[in-house]
DNA sequence: TAGGATTTGTGCGTATGTATT
DNA sequence: TAATACATACGCACAAATCCT
């Protein structure tokens, strides 16, 4: 192997994304979105060929996306069987929730970003969205607001590794969360989400990241408890 | 997409690893080991074809391994250029260390495992290995003991997601750690590692996971501080 | 500026494993 | 039990991008 250091072309440092890289990211985010929005519910089977045709690429680059989702625990591929959306066990689910509860407070400890007016407006908007959600509760609408809320919170730290870890474990549990609930519970969870966002919005208005992070932890803990009571831990 | 649940073949539940899966893991661990042991130092270039020939497979399954290492931040591939071992920036390095410091105490909070006689023997062995290391300090020997120590610590929690997160961020910094140091510093770092292992061994003997986890955090913090002083933060 | 050498990215045919009939 | 259908895994040839002369 060549061990020479590359010491050239430090001129731009612009991090331009290659065409292949952009295409990868778009397909990746689309499929992950479909999983987290329950369009591909846990246990469902995906077809490499069908997805490749849909996105207008061959199986090769598409498989690269599936490998990534597989390494993140969202998919499982078995030769001769197919690619299945991971249906995480209850025990594994609790473990991920335990870790998420510990990661939440780190938002205010590791390179917290100052809360801007845009951030406050963002939480206000999400708060209003959750209000609409109560009037017309749907699993899809809940997931949309829930995911947007996560990203609003995760963007409050400048620590990239922490943000990535939070994202990884959020998406591992995002899809399974609603799957375990009935139609009545969806309505109840929408109200819970509304209360969460009211707390988040108030903490954001006084620009208190520490309060925000611990509210996040508290609500994550409450979600885990409701899940445990529902599934019987 | 087929959304039918798979409700069959729950008989064995043995999680037998497929031939492809086993080969993937072996190649993956071998290449990651070479990176973390500085056989492939940061900035060096890897050849897909050469590695494929060495492991007796085609480029396709080998690229799957490189994709995984790429997603974990250990490699970076650019079309027309090659696959380069990631040379993490100082700022990113500090961010990973910050997160590692926060993850360490979770060892005793999230599903800690009881310390067995085998665990104690393991730390005793590592302690003696570090003693030998001082007599004949080498970068390679340091890395071997350092990596083994990490796994001994990480195995003390039954929380798989936490263990995976610790592993990810450890290997992201394992290779870069010694790269920044001169020959004199290697000798000094071997002595530091010896002191760490003395502490770890004593805490293990009294079966105190909490002490162990906070000693780990303390030594990780000290490493980050020495690194900052060396590189100028 | 241009062109050739080298490397990763892509497309596709085939091999291999699984489940069903 | 055997054969068939169908899924992912693999190998190889070619396209596209970059670097160097």
C-alpha cells in the first residue's frame, strides 16, 4: 500500500459532493423516510430490483444504500429470502431507549449552540402543527412532527459525533414506536407530543438549552415507560 | 412492496451466521485492525483490487467492507482518486473525545455486568502486558494493549447499543492517537497506559464497575488534555 | 492544453441459498 | 424428496472521474 500523504489541492476546501454521493444520499434519505413513516412497516419485505427501477439506477448503487441501512440496524438481508425491515425485539428496544435517555442531556453539555430566533420560530411552528394533529390524529402525521422535532433538538449541538449517535438511535426506534400501538393510542400519543412541544417551545423561548435537554430526557423516559407498560416489561 | 409479516421458522432462533456474513466480518475486522494498528496510517491509500486479490475475493464483496468502514468514518473513497484512511482533523478529534468521556460512565449505569473472576484475570494479564511494554516500548505494542483494554472495558455492559457506540468512537480515534506523537512520546504513553491498567486492575479486583467506569473517563480526559497540549488547542 | 494511466462507480449476467409446490 | 421460482451474493467488463506527464 502507498503510505504517502496527500498534501495537495487544499485550495478550495469546499467539500463539494460528488454526483454519486448526492444520488446515494437522496436514495438513502428517501428509503429511511419511508421506514420511519411506516410506509415500510417493520417486517415488510423490500425488493432490490423494484427499488432500483423506481430510482432509475441499477441494483449495484441501490444495494450500497441498503448496506448502509443494514449497518444502522434498520434493515436485514438474507440470501435467498430478501431484505426485511428490522422488527426490533422489546428488549433491544428498551436498551436503545436507555441510551437515548442518557444522550439527551449531553445536548447541553457538548458544544451547545445558542438558541436563535429561527430556532424559537421552529419550535413554535412545531407546537402549532401538533395542535392541528390533535384535531385530526394520524400515525403518519405523528411521525412527521415527531421526526421534525427530533431534528430541531439534535441541531442544537455542534458536536457532530453526538448528533450522529442521536440520529442513529432515534431512527432505530422511530418506526417501531407507533407499530405497537392501536388507533386509540395514536390519538393519545398525539396529545402527549403536543404537551412535549409546549414544554420545548417554552424552554426555547427563554433560550435554556439545559432545560430543553432535560425535558427531552424526561419525555423520552416517559415514552419508554408507556411502551413498557403497553408491551409488558 | 410486500407488507406481510414473516411468522415462520421461529424454531431454532440460533442466529447462524451465513458464509457470506462470516467472510464479511473476517475481512472487516482484519482491515480495521490494520488501520487501528497503524499498518495503514491515516492518509495512506488502499487499493480495492490489491485487497480483493489478497483475500481471494472479487472487488464486489470487498467494496462492501470498505463501504462499512467508510460509514464508520475510518475510510474515505473518491472516484478517480482512491480509498484513503481518514486523517481526522484536530477539532473533530476533540469532539469524539468529548463524547467518549460522556459515554464512559454509562458503563456502570446501563445494564452493567457483574465482574467475574475471568474479567479480573483479564485485567491482570493486561496489566502485566503493559509492564512488559515499558521495557520495550513500541507503537504497535501500545496499540495492541490499548485495543484489548478497550474491549475488556466495553464488555462490562450488556447494553449492546452502548457497546457499539463506544466501539465506533474508540476506533475513530485509535489510529490517530499515536500518529501525532514522536518516538519519545510512545515511551511516555506506554507508562501512562501502565498506570491506567494498574488502576483498572485494582478496581476490577474489588468488583467496582462504577469506579472502573469513572477511572476510564478520567484517563480518557487526561489523554484528550495531553493531545490538546501537544497539538495546541 | 491534451491525452494516457489509474482508481472508484455502475450495469448486468451468473452463482448460490431459501421457500414452496 | 425433487424441482421450480425467486431472492440476495458475486464476478467481471465498462463508464466516469481524477491525476500526472
